[in-house]
């Protein structure tokens, strides 16, 4: 349940783009560690919205009604975890694209 709640914003973003007719390419998950194309600006900051919403939801829950935080823990954990993992993955891909130092 934590993993699927982390996909909340990504799926909502994709559905909204489809509803408004915004064309976007289908990008498959790479089968190796190599990236076929350079990382763009959109991919470099991917994960920040999920992280921000998760932290914001935690702050709002603690400030307004602390008793709700245990019930929201799955959603908060999923959003924060998904955001952090995407940010780390983007950094790893950027380092791989730049090559070894030296």
C-alpha cells in the first residue's frame, strides 16, 4: 500500500495530461544502466512534488489534527519514499551520464 500511494501524483499527472490532450511520448523503463538520452530539466527535478506533498501533509496533519497522522502514515510514507527514491535515481543517472571522474 505504501508503494502504490507513492504513485499517487505521478498517475494523477499522467491522467490530467491525457484529459487535456497534451501529447507525450511513452518511455519504457531501461533494461540496463545506460541512458539512451540525456536527462532533461523535467527529469532532474522529478520526485520533488511527491516529496513536497508528503512533507506538507505530515506538517498539516501535525498542526491541525495530530490524531490523523497514524492513519495518513501510509500515504505520507509512500509519497516521501517515492520522492526520495526518484531524486536519488535521477542523481545516479546524471552521474552515470557524465561518466567516471578523471
